[in-house]
């Protein structure tokens, strides 16, 4: 079950995950030209911070439930 949850999370369109890479490839296919490296780099950083915030939220929620 954990493996299925991780697979689903990996396909979310967050830039740092595989779903984000698929999204960028689809955008490139529609536009017909590649996205700029600067844009991709900034998108990866935003995706990383989204994942970091999600992890902090989940760990904080688990710790809060532990002491409740």
C-alpha cells in the first residue's frame, strides 16, 4: 500500500517530481520548442520548496497526533 501511495505522489504535477517532468514535456510538445533552462531551474526550486513544506506539514501533523 505504501508503494502505491508513493507512486501516486510521484505522478503529481509538482516540478521536482516525475509528474512535473511529464507536464513540462507536454508543454514543450504543445509549444513546439523547449522551455528555457532558467525557467526549469526556478520551477525545480519551487517544486522542492513545495515538497519541503508538505513534509514539514505531515511530520508536524504526525507529531501533534502523537502527543494528543
